[in-house]
C-alpha cells in the first residue's frame, strides 16, 4: 500500500457547539483517508481534505453494485485518551465482504495504521459528552468505467469520520420492532453475511412499512420459510428465555456482528450460558404466552445494546419485560461500554489506544 501522505485542509470547518444537536451521519470532519486500486495493487494511500469524488458515469459501482462498507467508533475517555474498539476486526470483516463481491483485499494492519493517523489528525472532532463518539465509515467502491457484468479492475477505498451524539438522546429506552413477513433480507448463498450496500437498499421498503405502522426497526425472518429469526436491520438479536441467553446461529445469511461476538465472549467470561441456535418466531411468541420470555435485545455498533420492549407479528403485539430494560440488556451494555471507554478492564485486548 506504500507510504501514507497527508495534505491538510487550508480552511477547517467550524466544529459543533451543541452536542445535543448532533445527528447521526450529518456532519463530517475536515479530512478523509483515500486509497486506490489499479494495475493489480492498492496504492497512493493519502489523507486529504474532505471533498467530493469525481467518478465516470460508467463507473461499475453505479451499475453492478460493487460496494461494501464497515462501521466503528472512536471515543475519548475521562483521561482524554482516544480509544477504538476492535478496529482490526472491522477490516478483517471488510475483507470477507470483499471476497464475496470479488473486490481485492486490503492489508488490515496498514489500514489500521492509516486510520489511527486519520483519527489523530481529527482528534478535535471527537465529542466528549457521555454517549458521544466519532463514527468511522470505511468503504470500498468499484470505479472502473465499463458497461458489462464483471468485477471491476479499479477500486477506491476511503474512510470518512462523523461526530455523533448519544444513540439514546433521551435515555436508554426499549424499542418497538415489527416482524417482516412479506419481504426478505437474504437467503442462503446470498450476501446476507456481508456488509454489502445492496443489502441495505433492498431493506428500505420494509423499513418504510414498519415506520408507517409506528415501529422503529424491522426484524427479518429466514428467506425460505419466513419462520426463523435472523436479524434486525442494523442489529443482531438476543433473547432470554427461562433465564437462558440465546441468539440465532450464523447460517450464512446473518451478518457476523462484532458487537454480537463481543457479547458472546463477555457472557462466556462471566459464566453466563449463551446458546447459538435456530430460533423460530413462533417459539418466541409461545415463550411470551407461557411467561418464559424474560427479555430481548439487539446489538450493534450504533446502539451497542438496544432493549426490545414490544414486538408485532401476524397481527399480534406482545410486550416484553413490561416494556422495560432487562437485567441482561443493562448488564451487557454497561460492561461493553465500560470496556470501550476504558472504565473497565479490557481482558480481551479489544481496545486500541490512538
């Protein structure tokens, strides 16, 4: 990938003044990391002022959808240290997505080193209020101008940064979830286990339907029988049934979430039994009817842990744990955010200090 060059912005943008008004993904920092692929190699890694890209109208990303991305965060703790949570794992997962979409892999160690330089340069953009962070979005797109269904010979890798406020602007409240019965997110053999841009495009119609019904998230069922729980649009799912922590097993159509993996490892370290297996939506509703469904929560980069207070499926709506945050939801949220912010011991070696 070669030596990283840095070109500083001549006219820095005014920084945010009111953290409470920060909207997710609406404000971007002064610089971005860019690198290109051509002639069989990645080259020209550079940090440059944030600016528009110029792409040929025939760029393959526009026509055949070779686009993948990741999402992670950088934090400032009470000691003013800058921390990132499992960033190398994000680059490893980016490479798994790249393999599925015939995109050449990046060097995860060089990518991490370059990201650290970018975050250092933009350290003044990291908000310090509780629950705030600097969101990091690595992306790869196909840039070769060519009309024809094939893998591109040219790509652009870039990372942009966005300061974000607390996910829970008014405190951590359980969310309402709509179980989608008509549309499907992924099928075995598809791209459900990759962070491909097309996955999110195809999910928009179900999200629109859910929002019109007053729900904030869509819970996807399996693409063949519409029976088994897969994931929420931006989160993996966990349930506590009869005191047992369970989550859908990774079956090729579920994204292997880094937060999900972290929860499972923390549970194991704490001696909490956690089971990965097929979970039917009917099983969850029966567990509720029989008083065995203790709680449900989603996990992901944005929210970390999001308790589920209500779920609608097939004309029925159930309330989970009286619409309140459950013991496990709060436990894992506190433990994981404690590690991310450096408040608690990092027994796993997950935190990278910038």
